[in-house]
C-alpha cells in the first residue's frame, strides 16, 4: 500500500495552515511542474489573512521561514504604539515585511536583501506596495566590499563576508540606510536576520543607530559566530533596553520605565 512520504505530508500541513486546502494543493502540484529540480519551482498562493498572493518556493527552505512567520508567530509581539517605519534587514522573500504590513498598513518599510534569487521573490511579494523600498545589498557594520561565501546554502542562510573578488558588492550600513532613505519618523522597528553579521553590527558603535528604533527583533547566529547573543544583550543593557525572546528572536524594547 502506497504511503505519502512524511516530508510531503508535513509540507502540505504547513501550507494548509497558512493558505487553506485549495491553495496548499495548488502549491504541492506546482512542485510536479519541474520534478528534476523542484527547489527552483515558484508558486503563488493567495492568503486570506493578508488579502494578497505570496510567492515562494514550496520545495525549498522558504517553507521554514513561512512557518516561522505565519504559524509560529515569531513576530507576534505586543507593540504598544503604531510604528511608521521599519528596516527589514535580511528580508529574504518579504514574509516578515508582509506580516508587519498586515498589522500596520501605513508603515514605510526599507527591505534589504542581497541574494538575487531571494530578491526576485521579494520584488514580487512587496515591490509594488506603496511605501516599500527595496535594497539589493548586504547589510554590514561598515561600507565594505563583501561577497557570498556559501552559494550552496539554503535560501534563508546565505552569508556574506569581506572580499576582494570581482563579484563582490558594497555593503550598506544602518546609518547609511537611515540617512539615504528615511531619518524622520516617530516610531521605528528594526528586524535583523543577516546570518552572522549581527555580531559585528552590535559591536561596532551600535549607539550610532540603536536609539532610532523603539523595538529591535534580532536573530543571533551563535552557531556562526560564537558569543553573538552575549554581544547583543550587552548592547541592550548599555542602551537601557528591555530584553525579551520569542522563538529564535531576541527582542530589544525601549525601557519606558
């Protein structure tokens, strides 16, 4: 008797929770359109909660990020103000940006994603939304040349390191983003998921920018750079931030007391 592979069932179950039965089935059949290279397949499924289609690769690790955002609710944090600005550092395919826009539709977002495959889906998902600016550059502590160091990694796990290679690109910093795109807002959110670059960003003068944001969501990647979480927590304490955790994210909240 034929049994559906467990991985297929789990993938369908996750899609069903996010999109419903019909859209989940459409996504699973979409994988069959390229059985020799299913991870390259891109589908578009309609989300009732968001009121729009989301593009993603159903046979890839995009599914993990979708689950983090829309099932595990890793950004479901009690925000006691209406943010008008957000930097989404390591925006991937735009799932986190879409989540925050569903909560705060008038918020301006700067979404930063260096990898071209992810950036292509980012453009499809949020590029046409008013008030959204996309930046196809790595985010780093300094404006330096970097290049992709692990091209065979999964889609959310690309790392960029300083490089003199001909294919290197100039990284952008948080102060540069603020200066070039938006430096006049009342309440800001910063989300950082940049696969190890968080450590140097929080070591290299975070006082230059940390006070600009009411809430910071940051995923430390201690498995890449040991001690990252400690560096982030020390910066939070030094700058009078309350520290919370949801899932893989450390949350640095302004201490209003």
